[in-house]
């Protein structure tokens, strides 16, 4: 997965069998266990991942404008270059 520097909002149709969005800023697997992508043009002082997330895909937070990212204890896998081009 990749993160475009131009994504402002992520919206997934509720009938989508594979994915869902979280607050319009994150693309998650339908079961919420995998963070695939985040919006990159929004600026957050902090970003809290849903407590269902167990896996953060490579580049999922690439270019994210967050100063703090909060993980829950369920996060077991963090992919390559997750924090590339971020302020973290």
C-alpha cells in the first residue's frame, strides 16, 4: 500500500466487503485489525489508532502530519517505513 501526499479524506462505502474507514482519515480492513492507509494532508497534534488495530501496513502513515501517534497494546506488527516523511 502507499500513501499519496494528496489524500484529504478516506471514505469507504458501508457495503464494501473488504475495507472500512475510520473517521474519514484511516483505511482499515473490514475487521479493523489492519491499518492500510491514512490521510496525509490533514494535520493532527495526535492520532490515536482504533483499539482493534493489530497490524500497521508498510507506509500506512507515510507523510502523515501527526506529532504523536498512540498505539494500543494489540498492535503486534509495524510494517516497513510506516513513519517515513512524518514529523514523528
